[in-house]
């Protein structure tokens, strides 16, 4: 007798724990891989949009991811504003410290852009490795321009690495 995913209704291959179509953990929430015929996609009150591929617990940000997201947006805004300011000021004082100040401004702008890309990936809960990569690059860039910014970014990086199961890819 064929078994079906209790979340999306697709047929499961030979007692699979995770649905190959939606990634639903068929053993979670009291459902078994032997559930048959439920094609409504709403079994046990969980929809496929709330579940991630790879057996993650939820498809919503929540908790640590929300904190990283909000602070990442603030980081991105702050880094862009400071970067544009430093680039403008550096251009005005070109003879003395101008090139160094402009370089710090460009580094801050790049760090802010990396923070925004990371936040976009967190919001969509996709491409976890890409989100971690951009967060790490942004943290290194922030570390070059500001010790505190780099340290905070690296802490965020390790927190994000621990949230792998909540991303679809």
C-alpha cells in the first residue's frame, strides 16, 4: 500500500521520513508516513508554506532570525549612511587623509550592502549558505572599518549558522 505525505498529499517513496516534494517531516506532529489520501495540504494544521525543506521546524523567521534580521537592517542603513558620509568627507579633504577616509567609506558601503543581501535571504528563508557568506564578508569588511562592528557581525554569523534547518535551501 502506498503512503502519502500528510502535508501535501504527494506519494512517499518506501517509508521516507521527509516528503521529497515539500520537505515535511512525516513523523512530526503525530503524523506517520502511512497517512494516506490527505491531499488538502492542511493536515494537522500545518501548511507547506510553514515547513521548510530538509525537515526544519518552521518556515517563519521568529526568534534568533528576527533579531539578526532587524539588527542587520539597522546595520545596513547605518553602514550605508556612514559610508556615504565618509566618502563625501574624504573627497573634500583629499590632500591630507582623503584617500583613507574614502576607502573606509567604500568599505562601509559594501558592508551595508552585504547586510541587506543577508537580510533578504533571512526574510525569504532561502539560500542559507549564501546568507552566511554575505554575512561573513560584511563582518570582515566591518571589522576593517570598525572593530566593534566586525565583532558583532561575526557573532551574528555564528548565530545564523545555527539556524540552518529553518532555510529551504
